[in-house]
């Protein structure tokens, strides 16, 4: 009887919480429409072939045979294909002495190309933009990148600009959260979010294994996203934001230090990924799901979840809610094969559910905060996104953070995008890994 009473009380609490939460957000003008987005596709001369990747690894004179084998083994098992893109300075062999101009050129090429296309597709111009948010974690010149975009497009003097740095792979969801909060204070507002990562100036040239992983996984990419809260644009929107949950467990020392930029023992600057990273990701993910569940789950599924929590054995992992009852598509960060498979197991996802993230990792690699939008682009190119479908985006980032947002598709989506010239080739019957063919001896050694 005590358990039944407790369960009933919890359900009543969550019902009231959900009701007042909806009422509060409705009064605060919660509307946030995704009008359109454009992902960046660099030119073919920036592709990282198997041979070129091997050459880049062997160029590092600080690596011994053991480190060479380690790096090549990571590449072989990464799930990344041969058509991903890298920065020009690394392809040219100048990774040890990057210049400020290398970083600026890398960002210019991404942002100007995607913005030109976005303005052309949407019919809006730079003069229509009220809010500009730029997130690039590891490159922060002065004037900032947001100011550079304002100057290039001669934007209005009253535009509100925000330049986010150090927010990691979850920064695009954070940027949307910022825009959403701005929308609550001003009606009929147009916002741009630009998301990318600076690879060229942040190449690691040392031999610390925990800092060499980033060189293998991160690739060049980016995305420009157009948002608005103008109700008159509802029919032109692709999706609307239903809820967004941010979780930050940085108060935990292990979580805070598991992914950070630092210098190694020899003074080489790089990005450190510790063995505590999977544990931190799991903790942040679980905390995020617990906050997300009462906001989107129907009462029946919420009751089942709470009952399982009450009856769970201390020897077993915490049960996760059944999000598949309310979510049609899962847009997962392409942090690596292990990240995709781990999230998939936790949520009980199928091979079909994981296909967009796995194929994005293979075609574009880990493009940091912009990776979610390449995954979304895959779903759209495959014509999976139908009116009223719900898409759950999940991202992770240094700090340590896990952020998620639920969106609803406003109309059937089938427009061309960054996948247009290769979508018919995905998914292949067999996911060929060219690195495996060339470096098969690594796994056998």
C-alpha cells in the first residue's frame, strides 16, 4: 500500500508540474520555429583520404612505433570513412605552425558559404536578422567571429550578437536555448545560429595518447540555422521546438576534468580525453533523461518508469524511460562509434534508429556541435521526416554537459541538402572501411 500511495503521489506531482510548466511557457511566448538550416560541405580538395591520413600520422616526429600503431588503430576502428574533410593548413603539412589567418580562413569558408545559401533558400536577408549567435569552442579572435559576420554582411546597428566559446560539442543546443529565451522577451524576432569548430589551429603534435584521440575523430564542418518566433511564419517552418533540457555536472571534479584543453608534459597544447569520460557522459545523460521524462512522456509511460525506479535493485543500473513511445526519430551526436552505440543501448534503439548518426559519422566524421544538423539532414534527405513527427536531439560536451531538445516536424520534409549528391549510396550493404584494408595489420599486431 505504501508503494501504491507513493507512486500515486509522484504521479500527481508530475501531473501538476507538467500542467504549470506548460501554462508558464505558454504565457512567456514559448514559440520557436526552425525555418531552415544549411550544413557546410567543403570542397573536394579538403577530403582526407586513407593515404593522406596515414601521411599526417607519420609526419609527427614525436611519435614512436607504439604511438603510430595506437593512432592508426583508432582510425581503423573509428567508423569514419574516406570522404570527410580537414583544414587546409593540415592538408598542406603546416599543422605544427598554424597562423591566426588559418583559423580565420577556416571559419570564413564555412560561415559565408552556408549563410549565402541560407539567405538564398529562405528569401530573408542579413538586414532581417535581429539576433546572431555564433558558437566556436576553440577559436576566439578579437574582434569576435560574430562581429566579423556583422561586418561582412553589413548587418543592422541594433542587431544583438552573442559569441560563445569553450562550450564543446553541445554548443548548438545551448545556442538555441539562448535564442529561445530571447524570443520570450520580444515578439516577431529573427535569429541566426552559426555553429562550427576550429580544427586547423588546434592540432595536437605531441605523443600523449589521451590527447591524440581528437586528431582522429574531429573533422571540418559547420551549420547555419535560421529561427523565428513570428507566428506568421509558421507555415514556412520546418520544425518547432517543444522543449529543451540542459544538464551540467561540472561540479563533479572527475566530470569537469575528463575533457579539457591543456598542455602535455612537453608543452604541446591539445585536447585531453580521460578514461573518466564514459562515466561522466553516462551520469550527465541519466540526469538529463530524468528531467526530460516528466516533460514529454504520457502519464502511462511515466507511471511505468517511476514504478521501475521504485522496484529497481541496487545491483542493477537505473532504468531509462521509454522515449520511443513519444519520439519518432533520434538525432544523436556523432562523437564516435562507442558514443552512438552506447546511447542506442540506453534508449533501446534499433539499427534503423541509429542509422542517421552512424552514416553521418562515416560520411562527415565528428564535426563537433554541428554534427546534430548533419544527422538531421540525413533524415530529411531520406524523407523520413513527416508532418507531426517528433525528433529528439541529444548532444554531449565538455564541462561536462548533456543537452537535449524535442522538436515537432511542421510539414513533410524532402528538400535537398548537404547529402543530396550521395544519399542514394547510404546506407551501403556493407560499410566499407578503407582504413581497415590499408592498416589491417594494426588490429592483428
